[in-house]
C-alpha cells in the first residue's frame, strides 16, 4: 500500500538566514506551520524560491528557550 507523502507548509515568519552555500541554498531559522498545525521553529536549508528544502529540525518554543540557555 502506497503512503501519502504530500504535505503543506507555510512560512509564518523568517527569523534569520544562518548561512548560504555556493549553490545558493540558505540555512534558515523560520517559524513554520506544517499541515495547518501550530507553527514551530524550523532550521533547514532552502532553495532561493522556498520551493525545495533539505532535511531539517523543528523545535517547540520551550525547546528554543532551553537551547538558548544552553548556548547562552
């Protein structure tokens, strides 16, 4: 049985571009809603048009606070 892998996303807020590689893809921190869910913080690479993405990580607001304390 085939799995439905379609999903949708909406970048609610672009927070920061962390880096850009030689191919023009940017590693970004964004606030994103996946499949109409509550927005989460998301770090991943994107092409210039935000149509293609690389693997990434999502964090809740609480996880971002903890990460900030650890790094701060």
